[in-house]
C-alpha cells in the first residue's frame, strides 16, 4: 500500500511534535510509538526514521520493536476494520480458516490494508462472545458463527451498502 | 589477574572475569554455541541455549556464555542433564532450519554440522515436526544472498553489520515469525547495504552467503 505525499508530510510533522516532548533516552521509544500510533492510527516508515534519528538508534531497531507488539500498525487502517477473533474458543472453531478466507478475498495479509483503503484486517483476542465462535467484528458490529461463505456474504453486503450510500448521495 | 579452573579434568588458566565459554574455546575445549560474541561482555543474549555445562556447586546446568570464570571452578562440559538440554535446544533449532546440506554454501563449514558431530546429534529432528517458514530468498544485494529459512537467529550478522558501521539488518517480529530483516522488510539491495560481506563471514550457517561468480 502506497502512502500519499500528504500523508507522509502529516506523519512527519506529528512525529516531530511528539518527539519534542521526549529526551533522547531510548527507553522513551515505546511511549513515542504509542502516541504516534494514537494520533495517526499507524506508524509509517518516515516516522520510524525520525524516531531512529532522535534516539540515535538504527531504524531497523525501531522496526524491530514495532513489529514485536501487536498494538502497532504499519499501514493506515481501512474504512472498514475487520477484526478476526483468535481467542481460544474461536481458535478451536476454525478462526484460522476464517482468517485465510478474508486474506484471500481481500488479497491482503493480517495487519494490512487494501489498496482502495476500504478494508483492513486484524487479529484480536477474545471479544467476549465465545458461544458465537468463530467471531468477526467489523467496525463495531459483531458477526458470529462465521464461515468462509459468510465472509463472501459479509463483503458483498458492505459493497452493497457502499453503493447505496453513493447512489443516495447523488440523489 | 589469572585464575585456574578445571574443565573436563584439564587444568587451564584464564583471565578472571572471562566468560567460561571463551576460556574453554581458547584452550581447545569445544562447547556448542551460536549466539555468543566475545565483545558482548555486558549482557550476552544467551538465546541459543546450546552452551550448557555442569559446574560444581551449581544445582542445575548453566550457560557457559554467561558465567564468568572464578578461581577453582570445576566444570564438566557434558553430563546426562547437559546432553539432554543441548539435544533439545538443537532439535528446536533444526525444526525450522531448511536442511539442504548438499546444495548449501556452508556445507563442510557449518556450525550446525559441527555441533551435530561433536555431540553425536542428528541434523534432522526426530521428535519434533519440521516447520518451514518458506520465506523468499533475497538475492537483491550486489554480492550477498540471504536465505532466511536457514537462519538460526543467532544475531551474529547483526553485530557484524554494526561493527562495520552500518545498521542494515536487525531482529523483527516475535516468536515463530522472528526474523533477521531490514527496516520495513525492504530487500537488501534497496536497504543501503554496501555488500561488504561482514554478515557472510559472521554467519555460522548458510543463511548469508556470497553470490557465486
Ligand atoms: S474466543 Fe472469540 S469471542 Fe471468545
Ligand atoms: S552461546 Fe550460550 S546461549 Fe548461545
């Protein structure tokens, strides 16, 4: 997924702003990553390089910390955020198959965002409705007993929704 | 200051504070090891778990790369407990190492082969299933080929790269997904790597190799 120049610029400005509040102690790296992630929703390469320079560490080390934790994203979240539950119950009920179905359908891997920015894919731990396993949460809506065919259906209904709002908008 | 210690019944002298692993190696006593580096005196990573030895007075085997020598230390480099630990550690490493000795550039000069020979271990795991990560081979750099499926995550190339004044490679991700990679996983050829080849020299296996001319 490509970032626009505009996005890179904002990312740089925001990262610099956040870094101003921290001294060069490398122990501050994680709080900085968290704040950038909170502000932008993700941490792009330009931000990583800026942090590396600030803390005087190799950029690849920032990347190492960032990829170690699940809470950080490398790409901007999509308009629709698909969260696949990987909790114990969902895992036992085939969450992996569901994950594969989403990945195949959207043609992206977990943690990524589709080229058109419509969908992003994430794995989460138990979302608290194990009886409905396997569970997928799209934006705030919970979908239970998901099967690979349901994945197709869900995608279709989101595309339909989108079309309707588009048509509605032109009227 | 020098101290005298006994390893496998042999008396050796070593500088006080040296890690036991180096004292043994310097005196021709082989202890399997992958992740240790001489220059790392502060806190060795001690992540490969292959350098276990038995030391008198210690209730359990200890990693030789983290134990500074002290006067009168009596060490046994293999005991049943040690062998069990080393065998298990080795098998874990081999369970996701792509074994292809015949076509491997490190064949005959591979630390894994050496360990297997020294400790009479099999290269192919017999208790654990083999799980390959099937990561693509990166041959984008001018004269380095990097095959992550052969990497044992010892971290030697990372150190070598940094000692050379570069910081192209590092560790990323976690658990089974852990890899040595560049920032943003860009191919080596686009990472600013100048193909100095230090990582190749440092790699104990065949993960980093020189391109065949
Ligand atoms: S494990 Fe998925 S909802 Fe509990
Ligand atoms: S050399 Fe001691 S743990 Fe790796």
